[in-house]
C-alpha cells in the first residue's frame, strides 16, 4: 500500500488528507474560512492567505495524528500548485516543499482543476478513461474530454462568468449572504421556476461554450423591478442555469465521440437539480453518470492526495513555481471574451 499526503489551499478552504492507492481516505481535515469572508460577501485574498499560513501546519499535524502516522510513513507529498489565489497557493506549496525536503519524500505539484477532474475516480474504481467531464466551480465552467492523467481536451469553456460565480452573484443580489450557491439552491426549492422570464444565453447555439453574465444581469433587473418574490427569482435562475448546462453538455456528448461516462465535478456538482438533470441526460444517451460524493465536490485535500496517487513516480522539482493560472488543456485555442478562464 502506498499513501500520499495531500494539501489544498487554493481559495478559502485549508485542507489536508491522507489517501492510499487503494482509494481509502485514511484521514482528512478541512478548515473553512466562511465566517472570515462573510462580511465582505466573497473571498478576500489577503485574509485567505493569512488564514492558510496560520492554520495549515497544525492542520497537517492533526491529520497525521488522526491516522496514527508521521511524515516518514507517507510515500509522497502532493499540494495544489495552481490555479487559484496566488497567496494561498504559495502557502500550501511552500509548506509541501518544506515537508517533502525535511522527510526526503517526493514532491508532486497538482493542478487544482485536475484534482477535481480525477476526484470521481477516487470514489468510483470502475470509472475508466476516456470520460466527458463537466467541471463547474466558482472560477471555472468547462466541458473536458478526460483521456488520462494529464491528458485533457477542452471542448467548451465560459466566455464570461463561471456557473459558480453566477450562483454567488445571484445570492448577493438576493441578499442571501456567503457562500451563495447552497443558499440559492435552498431558496429555489421554495419558488416557481415559471414565474420569472430569464434568458438562456447561447442555448441552441452552434458555438460550444457557456455564458452566464447575461443571466446574472437579468436576475439583477428582475430583483430591481420589485414585482417578483425572491424565491421565484432563485428558482427561475436555477432552472435557466440547468437548461444552459444541459444544452451545452448535450452538444459536447455529440462532439466527444465514444466515452465511458458523463461525469460532473467541482463545487457546483453539489447542486441537486444540476445533478439530476445531468443524470437524466446521461440516461438519454445510454451513458453512465458519475458524480463524486458531496464531500469531494467542494475544495478538499483528498482529491489533491488522490491526484498525487495517480501521479506517483512523476516527481516535481523543489523549485516548481506556483501558478495563478494553469489551464488543463494548454493547447486549446483562445475563446472570445474568456480571457484567463479559457
């Protein structure tokens, strides 16, 4: 049995985990910063980096203690090296370098997005390459053909806002606080999806990509009109988002060629309405549907450790530089309006 220590600090979750090559999460801890960022309605990079620096070392110590292990017992140290808020990424990667060097263990620098992309394989040992992945989080919304570890072909991305951003901004418009995605989902359960007419950007378009900025702006106008209940706005927004996701995913299924499954990962994968719609789409296309358990959807270190397991033997140098941007498909052509999110 081989075991990897994983470290995650790319945004506002400080996390450590120990995962074996037998897909066993031996121990994991996650420290949330929600309370620190809630007054600002979103993540403040400087506050996040400071919190990571304060808590990461004792968190790793506690995780090892939970497992009854020391650094000498691990086979490698894996850490998120990007993309993300660079201050937090630096804290995690520098810590991992120090631990790996002190214990004479290999360092494995992990792309945070690959952590999400491979996390379904941690939970499902039968999931084989290639699979079609919807990677949806606060910062990214992409459809990817996952051909293997380190082998990704981007089929679609967002030309403006990511889906998670649209949920968070809708929550802010409706005064639901932070984090926004779960709050919008809860309120949507009390509303009527037919009450508020909202756009479905790029629905039916030959262009493969996503767009959520116009939907977010329409939510703002609906709120400002003062004639709709907040629950109806939330429900109508969520349904519009689902419709866009399914339309774009349907197109990607046709473009991807033979795949083993339709997979969803990332923080937005925790949304039950989106999961249910994707599961129905998979069934309509005679595909398996795979989604990681909820604890592996949001940022966590178990997925980073697992990506490290998948990359055992592919050690990185100790001068590996943290990256604020790190596309999974570096060869993908630029997309209009997408900028760094491409």
